[in-house]
């Protein structure tokens, strides 16, 4: 029953919200965000706990401001996602502005393929639609299998409708396909700021231990494709902003695991720089740091997880995550709260 209800709610979002005039959809998203924030549920409390790591000197009043803005950003993501299938190519092209795009364009021109790694910031579906529409470049990503299967099918159809190739997240199988796409000069995009699997790479993130997927670094190391972190954020305009960070350096020394670990840390550092500049646009409504997961000092009294489809989080409200499997597994799109596959 719960699975059917979740599927029906997502279906309602795509069928109804996309028909609303844009100003109405914006106001609806803000109203839902504010009401959700006022209830102080698990997702909001988890978001504030995570933001306390990002802005460690912030007083409670500032954290409350950031979490309220964060929920508005998160609901803006969902309203946009429900409406994206109805956007014209011109609206998509006008809806995103990105700095330092030359890293991506130059990387593709070299013919070695490019790996883009993103945190749960802004709206990566909009950024992906912009890449396929404005740049005319198709790309491949992965999605966690959701329950019910009909919900997974909805998200795959949604992303394929935006011009993406979507692979089911199946560890080594997905990794092999992604590697082939890169060797043929293609583009691979992966959400890569949270991985709770046994094969996640431990990194220092805002001064504490966390795990992130090995997939982006492993793909870059194996294929020779450049690995480019990307961060996204909103401002007060209808346009989402973004930045392509410089390529992650491939270490000259060390074995495969050691080199992947160094590259994962550099990717985490790029994510941290972007998140620190725009903390309200980091949609992490789940536990991330190992201290929270292991019952360490940061875990005491902390709320549980909230997720989105496409993430490795469970559906049930606006949100989703990208947990990945073995060291060769990629990391998948998703966010906290209502899940995206």
C-alpha cells in the first residue's frame, strides 16, 4: 500500500505540477517548504545537524535560517523537476548559467571522455537537461532501483525524456558500461557525495570522516578521462548557477587504491568549497559523517534519514541519495527526502 501511494504521489506531481503557471509552482514550493520546516521533522533536524558541520560557528538562529532556506531550495528542486518535462528547449537553456565551462568543453574535445561528479546541490536534472539541450551532448548516468518498480520506471522515463542514458545501479556491470562510454569519448555524470557501502572511500569532509563513492575516481583512473567536480546553487533569480571545477589530478605514485583515495579526497575538497559558499543549496537530509553513523560524538540525539528516489534514500517526501556499491561502482543520482532514482 505504501509503495502504491508513493508511486501515485510522484505521478500526481509530474501530471499536475507541470501544468501550473511557473509563479504558482514557485509559491506552492515555498509554502510546502515553510510548512515542512515549521514542523521540525527528522529531515529538517538532520539538515540542520549537517549544516552545523558546514558552518561550525553559526549560532542556532543562523542554522535555523539556513535550514529554512535549505528547505526552500530543496522544494524548488522538486517543483522544477516536476515541470522540466514541459519546459521548452529555450526555457532549459535560459534556466542555467555555468562558470568555467571550458573545462568540460576542452575535456570532451580531447576525445578521452569526461567524468562529472556532483554533490546533492541545486538541480542536477536541470543541469543535465542543459547539457543535452544547449551543448547537444548526451551523457550516461546511473540510478538506484526503487520499490515499487513502477516508481523506478517513472524516474528512468523522466530522465531519458531529458536526453540522458540511465543505467541501473548494478556495481561492476554499470561500471563496465560507463568505462566503455568514456573510452568512446562520451560523458558520464555521477552524484558522489555520500556512500555508505563497504567500498566507499573514507575522506575528510569539513574536518570529519565521511565516505564517498570510489566510482568517479576509479573510472577516471582506468580510462584516462578527466574527472571534473561540479557544484550547483540558486540565487534569487529563476536561473540556477553552477561551476565546473578544475580537473582532479591523477597521482603519479601509489597503487590503485591509494590513487583513488587521493582523487576522492580532492573531489571532496571541491565539493566542500562549493557547499561552504552556498550551504543552503546542499540538499543533504541524511546522515553522512561516520560519527553520526557509528554512534560517535556526533550521533547523540541525531535524527534519522530522509531520502529521495534516485538516491539511495527511501521515497517519502521531497528528497534522494547516491550510495554506490563496490569500488568499481559509480555512485548514483538522488537526494534526501523525496527520492529520485
